[in-house]
């Protein structure tokens, strides 16, 4: 007992303590921040000892921005200026159906040529979901800073079923909030990490994640510290909010009022009342309340009630929608429900009794619930942040995640050619080759889409761009190679090149829904104009940290594999290190960046050789278990390196 | 990229997939970007690229059709429907009959018949896989042997599509049964 407080004090007052990495669950309804303290993940609490920060942002008349509980208090009075459940609007276009659902907001139609994103009118201002989310993240960062003083990088969680635009928007929000985003992590994988490390148990698990606004189901296998996601599915517009809406519509019915005739504040009041009724029905069989206003069915203040059985009926269609996704994910994973070793519940909406019993029935076993379903994601994110920052002790832990929805390109006839199918393990890369449809075609129009449908028009449009400058050729002669790369955050980049002429454009992809880099950069500058920090000082501090990390890591690599160095290479690398160290002690951020680039160039060949050695060692390690086969393998490798295989053929270009 | 070389696997059709899965996992442990979060840009890039290649190799090798395609490609043959010989009229005829039988069984909601057709096709797919196994068992096949094996790819693709359809019909029936149990008309 006497030890704990003193180590706590040491942590707080040690001026040399490294910045602490944090994990953030940026939820639809509530958000949390957590970090690893004495090898255990723990949530950061506010002055009222509450970990959950309502994901509500209020824009005041005097330009003040309020986040969390205090914003929630203003929601009923100022519904238009108070954005609730902003996550539902992330990465969506200004004309998305989501903007037409029951809700109190005033939307602004984007101007011609402006990025096609949702825009809320809040008083005099117009804000995008990325900016609103950044306010939530900034408030979480400050909360963490109060406790930790110095915050390092952050892992931010996203629903597994988020598409590329939604992920990009989340990462932009992190940047805008002044966070170094170490990784976007899928929420179910984060939850599994929190459970897995807790239980140290191998097996097959399903994670059923019903949050405020999103539903995910993920099937994963945990084996010797490797969390391999086998399949994921879901609905990025289905969640506890929909239960609130169903209850709100029931309340309107009970009062005899039309929801469509209600004012924005009445809608807000009813939605809040619905949420309280939902919470009440977790423990009670009936919840009584007073009619929020008068109508043909009830006077204002008249006693009304909703029973659990009625609520169960209202929730049933929503649960049925989750069922199809669960069966699909199990099938994609090639598993039967009875093969699962456990079902993990995530998300506040899984507290609803009807959800629990439905999950138990569908998977044939009682779900695990020993970690708070509202905290488990943030706890997992904190563990991952610690691992990425090199501060973790569990070195053999690895998360292998997947792409939730297939990625492809529109080809002739509006049909999608799938390049990376859903449930492909990330990071991933794949190429496809195409040809011209018409004689003398000098440009390729490339339309990148995400989704499972056959036609591009039915999938989500991610980006469009044109590869120009191809000399006129007969149809079918040009050979366009398109490369898709998905990184460990699940973010896509696309590269196109015409093979015969070598025309290659590192095309700047203009996202169909979302903000381009310049816009985000401008927002960042605007945010800093508000006097939060000195941009130059912050920039210098950031590049110095990055530079020191690169120097340390390079020295480590040199010491680890000196035999891989070519003659003169060590001297070149060491001189680049010395230059960089010189720049670090100066005060010119740009110079530090240049010297990082120089060191990067000097180490390129060495880095490649180190990776090849890592591959050879991993294969060798495996081969020890199967000695006989390994002899055959080694022969194959020599022959195979001589020539790389041909590209896949051009698909018929209709 | 040669997926066999990438995962250190022998160039044959019948691979020990559980051993390969382990190799993939060990390679991921060594190369995953998470392990290089603190490294310099050149190492991070090299690791990302290799990790993606390793994942791609595993994705190719665990899928029988793509594995077979990779074997032909490694022997210098182009694959894909435009590069392969056209299927024989006899095979096409057979295929049409099978498809019709499946469509009829679906229309009649005869799930037992659907399953039986699926079992028949999957047995034939297995037989084709055995021929591929034998064909690639003794190192590089000769040109003639390769030419004789190449049409098997088209057959495998057909069987895959057929079995996907069988699954879709089974799923449809399952959803219908569930909707019925909830008292909702489909």
C-alpha cells in the first residue's frame, strides 16, 4: 500500500519522464482517454472522477467552444449550436442521407468546387465534422495533460467497418487537435487486446460492438500473442442512437404529435428523454415519465410510461440487422458459432438487456462482460499506444487487422474490378493492369471505389483522378498499371503508371468526400491563430523528437547488423548522423527536416538488406520445425529470385 | 513477386497450409509496421513494403486458384481468361446443364437438391486439384505438360463460381427461415 502513492508521485514530478503515449476512444456518444500506468491500462478521469466525456460540442455566441458534460447541458436550449453524435457525419458528403434523419441541425450546402463534406451552421460559423471531432480530441488531450503533464503520441480508435474516407477524416481530426497520431486502431481489435492481455488465453473470439452510432462484428483468432482478425463486418450507421430514435418516435406517438412538426429543441428534448428511458429500462421493467409537451394524445406533464417488453419490440428490427452482419462475418472467417471460445461485448448499447440475450442466443454462449464495455476500447488503445512508443513490455504482441470493405476500380460498363477484397490483411498491396478502350486515348480516368456491390455507382466513391500525357496509340496497346497500397491504419493510397511509355504520375488524389491536405493545413493554422501555441516552437520541438528517434534507431541498426554494410556505407551513414545531430542542436526546424531526409537516403540500401535478413531469419526459424521441407524451400528461393512473375492480365475493357 | 519464394515455400500445388500460416505469422512478427514505429523512415518504408508483400504472398498461396495461377506464372505462362485456351464444348455443355439444374432447384426451393449439386461440383473440383498436385509434384513440368494442365484453371474458376452460388442460395434459404421464425414475411 505504501509503495503505490510514492511511485505515483515520482511519475508526476520526474521532469525527465518521457511523454506518455495515450489511447483515445473517439465514440459517437462518449469519448475516453487512457494510458498505461505501472503496466496496467487505466482511464483518465475528470475532476468528478468520470472517465466518459460526452461527445458533444457547443459553439457559444461569444466564440467559445464547450465540450463534454457542459456542452450537453446546453443541447436542449441551443440544439443547432450543439453538435451531438458528430461521428455519424465523419467522412460523409454534404448530401448524405444521414443529414436528412431526425435531428436538429442546420446544414450548409458546400459551395461549387469546395470539398464535399457535411457542414454544420453553428451561429455565425460553419464547421465540418473533422473540426467538431478535433474539439473533442483537444479536450481529451488537455484532460490527459492535466494528469500526465506531457502527452506523447496517440492511438485513436475507429469502428472496424469505417471506410477509407471515415478513417482519413478521423486522422485529420487528430492532426487538427495537435496530436501525433501513432495509429488508427479498429475498436474491436482494441477490445480484444484489452481482453487478451488480461486473460492470456488463446482461442477464437467474436467481438460484438454496438456503439452509439456504429455496429461492428469482428471474428479474430488469438494465438501466442498474435491477434489475427479473420473477418469483420457491420454497419457504420447503426447503433444505440437508433434505439433512442425508435424510443423518441414512440414518445411522439404517445403524445399524438408528429415528429416532423416538432421544433429542433423539442426534438432534442425528446431524444434526451428517450436516452434516459433506455438507461432506465436496463434495470427496470417499466419506466414512467412526464409528457415533455402537450399533444392530442397527452397533455404536457401527463404521466406516460414505456415497458421493457415494448422497448424490446422496438429494438428487434435493429438487432435483426446486426444478425445478418454476424452470420456474414462468421462465414467469411470460415467458422461456425459453436467453434467460438468467447464473445466480447463492446459499446454502451450492449448494456441493453435485449442486446445481451440476443447475442447469447445468436452465438450460443453467454457473452464476456468483465471489462466495462464502455472503457474496454480505450484501454486496448492505450496498450497499443504503449507498444508503438516502445514502452511496452509485451514485445511479442502483434495485431494483424484487415480491410473491412473491398477496394477496387471502375472499369468498362460501370463495373467494379476488385483489387483488394474485404478481409485482406493489412498492410496490403496489389496491382492490376488495364488497357485503353479507344484509339488515340491519351488519358485514363481512374475512379476508386469501396464496397461489395458489382456496380461502381452502388459503392462508395473514394477518389477520382486522371492519368494524362499518354501518346496516342491503338486501342488495347497502352498498358496501365494501378497499384493499391493500404497501410497499417487501413488508409489507401493509389499509384498509376503507363508501362510502355513510362508515363507515371504520382497523382494527387482528390478525395470524393473529405478534406484535402491544404484545407487541413489551413485549419491547423487557423486553430493556432487562436493563440493556443506558438507554431514555430511547436514545429521545432516535434522535428527534434522525430530526429532524435531516427538517430537512436539508426545507431541501433548499425550495431545490430554491421556485416550488412557495404564498403564506405558506414562512413556515409555516420556522417549523416553527425550532420543531423548538429542540426538538432540548432534552432532551424527546416534544416533538421532536411538532415533527416539525408540520413534517410543514406540508410535506404542498408534498411532494405536488414528487412531481407529479417525475412530470411523468420523463414529459417520456421524451417527448423520442418527441416526436411526447408531444404526444398532454399532451392526454390534461388531459382525464383532470377525473374519476378508477370503481371496479372488486363481485364476485358468492355 | 514470387509468392513461393516470399514465404520460402516449395513450388508445388499441395502446400502444407498450416505450416505456411505459421511462417506468415512469424514473418509478420518480424516485419509488421508496428514493430518499426520507432525506426527511421527508410526502415519503416522497407518494412511496410515487405510486410505488404508477405501478406500478398500468403493471400495468393492459401487460395487454390490463385496458387495455381502463380505456379503457371512462375513457369512463364500468362494466365487469365484471355490467355488461356477456350474450354472444350463438352465441358461447356456439361456446365450449362449443371447451372440449369441449380437454377431449377433454387426456383423449386429444393435445398436438398441444391446441396447435392454443390457436393457433386466440389468433388470434381477436388479431382482437378489432385491433377494439379500431380502435375506440379516433380519440379518444372514440360511445355506439353503445362499446356495440358492450363485448361484446369478455367474449370476451377467455374467450380468456384458455382459453389459461391450454392452458398448464396443456402444463405437465402437461411435468411428466409429466420425471417419466418420472427414472423416477418420475406
